[in-house]
């Protein structure tokens, strides 16, 4: 699957944990497309690194978070999606979804 809505920025901490952050803002009628991309990334991570999701500082391989920002005008919905993981996880995520640094 090529990601159309999620455009990730990458950062890495001093412990070697990488984080991919994406924000997508769209009309409410298009939000299901964004949600489908987020679900695809999470499904891939679950399938590729099964039973390895959790707190990274406690030894897990990956974790993610989705937040919704509420727009005052109600004309747009914005989702912020972050997925973090070990170097092995980040390399695999990059390869699967053709992500750059």
C-alpha cells in the first residue's frame, strides 16, 4: 500500500528509538481514508512484530499513538499519528512503506 495521506517526519533519540510522526487534516467525509492508512500501518506492525507492541522503555519493539485535534470551525478533522520503535522496526517500516528519513 502506498501512503497517500500520511507524510511522516522522522526523529531519533539518544537511545536509538525512532519516531515517525504524521498529521493529516481533511474534510470529515475523507477522514475514513486517513483512518484506513493508519489502520494499515498498525496491522502491518502487528503482523510483522507480533506481541511486541508496548512501552519501549520496558523492552517492547514498537508502539503508536493517535490523537484527534478538534478544529473550531468543524469543517476539518485532524489526526496526529505517531509510531515509534527500535532500529530494526524503523528500518522495516521504512522498507514496507517506502519512507525516507
